[in-house]
C-alpha cells in the first residue's frame, strides 16, 4: 500500500515536471481510489477508538430505626432489631462505559446478598439497558448491617436465629441499589484509571487452626477524570469485618466503613471510596493492641488501612487503557448437602437440625450460580459468589494472572450472591466452623476456582 502511494506521488511529480498529458495521472488515481478510501476509513477508525467514560454515585442504605431491621452475622442476636446507628452504611456504584460496552460495579456495606436478590435489582434496571452480566454486587461482609436472610424472599422458615425475611426492608434495599446504579450512569465523563498492588504482611491472619496462609495483597484502583480530578478509589483487602460481636446492636460499616471515610477525607475533591472484600473465608483482621472497645478497634484498624491505601493511591499514575471487558461463566454446583460437623457449629448457631436441613438447603442455596469478572486496564476482579478460603483465592489469582497478563488480579468475594463457604478439599475434610457452613461438599472450592479462571479467559 505504501509503495503504491509513493509510486503515485512520483508519477504526479514526473508528469508535472515534463508537462505530460494529465490523463495518465487521472487514470492512476481512479484505479487507486478504492484503496485510498479504505486507508482513510481505517485511519479514522483507529483515531476514534472508544473513550472510557464513567460516573459514580452513592445512596444511604441505613434503614430507619422505626423499620426495626435486624443486624446480620450472628445467630445469637435472635433477629432482634438494631437499636440505632453508629455510622452510616452505604451503597456506591461506579458505572463504566466504552463504545457499546457498559458495566456497573456496586459496593455495599452489608453482610451479603442472598440468591434471588440481584434478580430483583435487575428487574428495576430494565429501562437502563443493563443485563445481569453487566452488573456486579460486592458486599463488604460487615456483621453490623442488614441481615442477609432478611433480604431472602425464599426464607419462609420463621427461624429467629437464622433470620426472618423482612419484605419492607427487602423492597427498600432493592430500590436503593437500583437508584444508585441509575444515578451513577446518568452523566458519564471521560476518565483514566490506574491500579497497583502492595503487600501488607501484618494486618490479617488465617483463623483456621494450624493454618498460616493469608492474602497480603492490598489492591488500589484510581479512577480520575481526564482533567485530573479524582472520581473514585477502589480498595480490595481480605479480612472479615468482625470487630463487633452479637452484643453490638448499632448499624455500622465496621472497619471497611472507616477505611472508606478515611480515604475520602484524605483525597478530598468529592472522591468516592469503594471497598470490596477478597477470599476472606478464613481470614481475620489483626486487631490493634490496647485500643479500647470493639467500636474503637474497628475505627483504628479501618483508619490505619485507609492511610496505607491513600499512600498507595498517591503513587498511581492513571492512563488511558484499551482493556475494558467483562465476562460471566455459569457454574453447575455439586449436590447440596451439609457437613457432619454442621449440627455442632453452624447448626447450633442458627437453630437448624437434621429434620429441617434438607428443606433449608433446597430453599435457600441454589443449584446453579455464576462467576462474573471485570477487567479495567491492569485490574481484573474475579467475582466469586461465596466465602472463599485464602488458599483458593491465591490459586485463582495466579491462574488468572497467567491467563490475562494483568498485573493486579483480585477476588471479589461474595459477588452477587452468597451460596456458601468454600474450602480446599483437605480443609473441608478437617471440619470446623467454615466447613460446617459449606453446603456443597469437598468439590466446591475447586469448582469455584475453575469457574472464576474460566470467566477470566473470556475477558476480550
């Protein structure tokens, strides 16, 4: 092609110089005209590659006290309503778009989302042109926020230890998530992202007896407007938000809430900080020493982690990216069952027994689920709909890093719905609390890892 254009130019010069008949030049131009038009069109397409655009929003998820909403996470609370608010719990959405592609990433200061909940959210988004594969819900897993079973329409058991379905709360929470996604997608502006991973070795631990494996990756993503103004900060860290116990009866985002507020205060400029948890199935935070009450310990831990994340954010250099993709893999789950240890641990906590367990697993946990993954430049979020053990999370991250070539691969824990804990087969066989709340037997952990990696392979 280049040679032909050069020949044409030389011919034009020769004809002009020698005063030759211009018919020769005209004929040559006519023959090359289709090729010239194709070159111009292709250059135009290359020069107009889709720009990444984004919008962000937040809504207050804290139920009014008069709604008498229960806190989730501990059966010993017996579905007693919260008595007030220690700190506000939020849902936040980042909507990303490039060309025809659009994706909504939602974080929420809640325990988890049950099966059937996301479907209700998607019904409310019909007019937005978003499909289920274009939305990822990521709860922080705080144990001082909305009870998961209060949001489960299939929860018909009336078991106060397990949790009571609360129709009004369900409807309000669905409406708030629909609202935040709509608001985030209303006015999208050009943005540039950047992500990085740092190791924080001493802030979490493995809570399973005899295990030391823990995920030390802190992954921070910076999304700025093209004028340099910060829009959003995404933070992934792996640990249970369980500083508060069953006697603490105020709504709170626990340490992830304090982490987000700390980042927003330090960055300023109206930025929105969004936290999502990792493979936290067996991961606990390492508490600060000599720090007073549960509330004070949660605040100090969240602030200290927020400062680390902010310092990491400062060093990120956002830039235009071509890699923006999402993909979902369907997962056929193994037979629903319960561990022999269940009645000694999870069963005792949640008031379940051999007589009602079969109905419980058939009604409340699904036979099929999905893993949705998102790629944004060097960031890949592997959405896993379970509380994955850290060993499995690290395995999935290594495999997905090899598959995608991305440098910052994270686990989006409890993504879209909570189905179970998930452990390596050997750990499941050992029993204990985490195994007792795993409802698909030994194969589940390996199946979820394979599905997450398979979803990552579809990121194109």
